[in-house]
């Protein structure tokens, strides 16, 4: 991906216009059939501006998901309690607020992009929010721990979208917390 993004206000605005244009076009047309020209035309920009900011359509989605992850990070920072329930509740509540985007990428078989971003993002979450709990473990354990939880919570999110988003963020957090704490929620 193009790691050196300009912080120039014009460049930032162009990137936002490109992101919003791609998302809007994806509402009507499959992602695979969308051209760069369509995106730039919808954004009122030239192709050169697209390639000055992005290498591909996929990179546009990565940047948007990265922005969402930064937004989620701020919400995690506001948590008073860092339990499996509170953290997963915050996670599912956040994605509930962005469920339209999740459905859009799922419909276009792009849900894996979210996992890729989550795997990049998760280690920083564990360092920031679980640092005191994780001090006694070696790097190998922490690597696999992060991968396991990233994939697990991502699969839960995907299953939630597949099943029509019937469960509330509270219900999903309870399930995740019970799994994490090895405390299955039994039928009454």
C-alpha cells in the first residue's frame, strides 16, 4: 500500500472524495466491475489524482477501514473497564453503527479486507489495553493469542452479517466473553 500519505488538506479532501465515491458506487454496482475512471468521475477528480493518493481500489478500502479502526481506538480509550465483555461490547457496538458498510463489503466478497486490517490493528490494541495482563507471556504466545482473537472476533462479525444482524451488540459481547472466559452460556 501507499504508506506515505500527504497531510496536505487538498490531498486529504481528495482521498475522502475518492473513498465516498467508491462506497456510493458499490451501492449500485459490484466492486469488481467498478473502474478507477468511474470513481474519479463520481468524485469530480482526474485519474492522476487517484493514483497520486492510491495504488488500487483495494487500497481505498484499506484506508477507509483504517480510519474506522482509529475511530474505534478512541472509543476503546474511553472504556473504564477492560474485560472481555466490555471490550467486545465496544467492538460490536462500533460495528453495529457501521453495519451498512459491513454489509456492503460482505455483499462484494471483500470481508477478508476487514480481517487483514484487524490483524494489523489488534497487536496495538493488546499492547495499549491489555499490557498489564500480557506482561507475563512471551512474544510467541502473544503472536498466536492476537491471531486467534482477531480471527475469532472477525468470524463472529461475519457470522452476524450472514445471519441478518439479529443479535444485539450486548448478546454478541456476552457470547464472546463466555467463549474467552471458557464460561459457556448454558440453556436454562
